[in-house]
C-alpha cells in the first residue's frame, strides 16, 4: 500500500489538526532536511538581484513545490532563510526544497501573470489551487464562412470569429444557443454538412434555422441576422427587441401574417432569454462578481458572470491548499489563475479588499488590452448583487461540507468493509473494452476523498493481448502501470496535489479470474502490499445490486441492496466502464474513418484529399499508373512517384 505516516488517524475527522501535528512532528525530526533546504535557498540567493520576477522551489526530483512572485526577488527569497519566523507549513516546504529556478520579468504585474501560468502548469502542492477539470465554454459566432455558424466552443480561441463568454457550464451555454437559434435562426451545422445539403434539415422545419444551405435566405438577409445576434450578445438586447417588434408590425400591416408570426416567435425567444436571468444585472455591462465564504477551514468562492447586462450563469469554486493562508490572499490567487484562461471583463466586483488589488488590476489590464476595474462596492445595485453572491457562496459551502461529511462516512465504511489499514486517499479502478479482441483498450480512473480526479485518468492501448483474452489484457495493463510506478517512485512517497501517486486501493471490474491474474502479476513485480478487490456482478448481472466482492485470499463478501456504500462502489465501477467504453469507441471510430493513403509516408492531408477527389477511392489510387497520378491536380511529379513506389515496390 502507498506509504502512510505512522499515527495516521483511521477516520478523516480532525484531519486538519492531524496535518498540523504531523507538520510539527516533521519539523522536530527533520532539522538536517531543514538546514539542507535553507542552504539550497542561500545558494540561489547569492546570485539574485532586487528585480521583479517569479521563483520556483523544487524538491530532490525537480518537482515544483511552490511558485511565487516578487517585486524584488532577492528580498522575497531571503525571507525563506529566516525559518523561525515562517509558519509550520512553509517550514515543511523549505525542508523539502533542494533547488530553485528564477525567471526575471519587466514588472511585478508581468510576474503576477507568469506566476498564474506556472501554477496552472505545475499544480504545486504549496500553492492555493483553483481546481477545475474543464475549461469554460464560450459561444463562437464564426467569421470564416459566408453564412457564419453559431456553436459552443471550449479551449484555445484560435478559430476566426467573435467569442462570447464565459458561461458557467455546458448546460447554460446550450440553453442560450438553443434560444438564440429560435431568436436569430442561425445555422449550427458543420461546414461539411452545410455543403452537402440539397433540402432543409429538421431545424428549418421547427423554425430554428433559416436554411441558408439551400438558399431559403439571401446572404444579405442572413448577414442582418448575424448583426442582430452580435448586438444582442454584446449588450444591445433592448434595441434588437425593438427592431424585431417594428418588423413584426410592418409585416402585420402588410398582411404578411406568416412573417409576422415568425417574428412574434422570435420576439418571444428574446423575452425568454431576458426572463430567464437569475439575477438583475441590467446596466452593469461586462462584469464578474466574486464572493467568498469560509467555514471550518474550508473555502468556497461564488462567481457570477455578467456579459452585456445578462447573467450567463454562476459557479462555485472550492480552492485547495488554503490551510494557513489569509482569506484575501486565497481570493487573489484564485482570480489570477481564473483569468489566466478567461478574458477579463471591464469590471470585477469583490466582497473584500485584496492586498495586491491594484497590482491585479494592472496585470489584468495588460492581459485584456483595456481598462479593468477591480472594486468592492459599498452601496447601490452593485452591492445588492454582491450580497446575493455572498449568500450563494455560503449555501454552496454548506452543501459542500454536507457532501464531504457523507463522503467521509462512506469512506470509513469502505475501509471497514474491505478491511483496509487506513482510509484510502487514492483509489484506482480498472476495466477493459474490446470487440472479439479488436481495438482493445484498458482504462484506469482515479478517485479520492474529493471525488473523481479526471486529470489522472489513463487509457492503455493493448499491445500484446490482441485476442479476446480478458485476463491477458488485465495482466498487460497491470504490468505497465506498476512497472512504471516502481521506476518513477520506488519509495512511494511522491505526491501530486497532496495525493500519493501509488494507490491505496485497486478495484477491478471482474471476478475471481481477474483477481487471480492481477494478484499474481503484482507478486511477480515484488508488490504484495497494495489492497486488491474485484467487483463481480451478481447472478442477474447486477440488476438487483447483488455484486460480489472478491478478496485476494479467495474470500467473498456482499452488501445489502440498499447500502450507500454499495451505491458508491457501483458509481466507481460505472465510471471506469463509461471511460473505457468511450476510449474503445473513439479508437474504433478512428479505425473506421482511416484511409489506406494514411500509410504512405510523406503524404499530408491536402495531397490525400487531392488524390481522393481526383480518383474517387483509395483503391483507384492504388491501381493508377504513374502517368495518371502525375495528371492529378495538386499532385507534383515527386509526390506521384512516392505514391506509385509505395504501391509498386518492385516496379
């Protein structure tokens, strides 16, 4: 099992007090480590100058422990050598430090932005971390087509067009796009689907698209709809509604009742969007609102996203590694990391002053290219919005703590039922997926006390067991996973975000056969202390909740059908099943859509497309003569020779 400090409490209650006591014990027993850390910092200090920049503190492996910024690097780093003045948390960090990396910047604001980038990249265990598995969704109104498409977008904003967001969730952006389609009748289909249409699709029939693909609307009229959509999303919703209302009246006066009815439906869609706002943000323009709640050492930050005077959703954040950090510093760190990904609005409203509020505003101004106001409103409508955000933060934290209490209880029950030495902090669940041995994939999902840790999921493309041998597949997955663990962390003391990289429990989707294979595989690797449990469906394939839990020594256990622990274990099993099935389908789809031309070295997508457009199929490309290949548009003589030689190696 993953190494656990002696004296670990069997239950999560009092975990914070335990962590503090552990830190105290560590300091008492690791004076040489502390002195070694101070020596490493002094070595770096000897060459530092009082310039702005960012520093990284690293351990013996080179893993980043902490990322910090400073107006004067020399002065800031020198503070870490005065260990008696440091809190226990930072003393422990210094004791693990063996090297430092320094990057100087032109200003402290630039250092703040770089610090946020590095924290997001390295996820250091001593920094306040904004935990968020997914990027925020945006609405993209394209600009690379005569009839622009409206769509949901995540990730880097590289495509040409106008981006509107962020939205709090995929649900909120989907609802908004759905309403916008009713309001502006913009297409949402891909360009390839658009180019193949010869008659309107269903969206036209249900009045959510104007069918530009089959010329049911002119280019100029569609451009007018796009303009209205941009005005609406940009905060001019009232003007857009008035324009639609005027057009509806004109149509009615002209006795064009069908057009008037269509405009009436669009007006209703606009009213729906306005009426669905959870908060009244009229007149605020583009703004984000943040409020913090703190209770029992736990922190929640509630964010409202206002764009164009419209509420585009809200989300609660629960930052980690906040113990011993001042509340304002936690909020400042979260904001810096949040805006490393999201474009800053012109107004940011907070429920408290920040120690570096002016610096944050300056940095965000550099990032956004426009003025950014960071304010703590005291009265008026802005204050009311902030109070609403504060209430939501408290409620979100209460729900979080209630869920964690339930989760802690379930983990204690799991520890007792599976006879584990300690409450597991890292649980790994494994499964395979294939069709008669083809496109076989193994999957690992990871769960911790806070839920699933999705950025540590792994898939394994099965290499050696290309048959329907489930046991052979599981053996390969285990060999690869734990051989690498032995190589990278033989002492089992490495942590990522405060959680060890060795599992405290391995769950297998399977029965006695899978258990025996995995047990034997780990024993061959010299690993005999990782708890293993196999979950087999009951006689009716789990429909009645009759799962059987197989232990390495051959024992079996079951749980009552209404047990909360059983539901929790089923969720773990179902998550790995979902993940590995998705990986298998993705692999199968790639194989189906693959072309034989993909195997030809040095032939890129453009040349493959040119060959297929000219000859029609890959088979005809293979049968073509060298002269026919050379006559294909866009194919040079050298490329034609390469293709011909690939299919005729002897000729």
